[in-house]
């Protein structure tokens, strides 16, 4: 019974995080042109996928990423044909943090979360997605990489802060426990 309840909790949280990612990516994100091609997306959509990997593990993180990309594409294709490479990238956005979480303490420092975000963004956004954009748009690496790198300089610290601050709450959801409040710690009236 307990395993079934734990699995149901993981599925429910995974669905919620995939839905949040779709909303943040497809409806609240901004896509900017580079040399006339829509090649730079600014959104907070990867955050729930990374959260899934950190809190639920690499399998759930990968599933959240893949589902968010596939369902998100069919809800709002954002002007382009479907490309399966981006689904793989989205899945790896959850898998990489999930694989690296075993090397982190229960409550990682902001520096450890920064390194995790840097690793994920370097592999997925800078290498894989830039390569896929080279294939799709015909633009060269030297044209695509500098603006995408500049965007990561801004986005990585934001992702780091949000992930670091949300880990306690997210882990309490996964474990089914309420986060500590000021009253519980003796700090309230």
C-alpha cells in the first residue's frame, strides 16, 4: 500500500511539474530571433524539469522533460515543425540533475546547485540545442552561440537561486511532510 501511495505521489507531482513547465515555456516564455531565425528562447520552463530530476530522480525528471516538450508542442508549436532532438534535450534537462543529485547532500549549498545548473545548461542548452539549431536553421555555431551564451550568463544565476530555495519545499512534497514553519521552530507566537 505504501509503495502504491509513493508511486501515486511521484506521478502526481511529475504531472504538476510537467504542466508548470509547459505553461512557463509555451505561454510565458519569449523567443527571440538570431539572424532572422527564432533561435533563442528565454523562459523558466526548464526549472520544473530540473526540480523533478532533483526531487524525484533521473527517470521521473526525464519523463517530465519529455512529456512537457511533447504535450507543449501540440498545445503551442511556437512556429516550427516538431524536432525530436529537442524532446531528448528536454528529457536530459531532468535526467542530468537526477543523476547528479546522488553527489549532493540532503540540503545542498547554492554553489553545489550552481554547478549542477551549469552542467545541465552547458550540455543541453549550449551544446545540444545549439547543434540542433545549426541543423534546423542552417546558421553557423559562431552566429548562434554568442547570444545563447549571453542568455545563459543571465539565466543560470536565476535558475540556481530558484532551485536552491525551492528544494526544501519540493522535497517535503515528495516525502509527504509539511515544511518547517516559524511556529514549529519556536519562532512564532
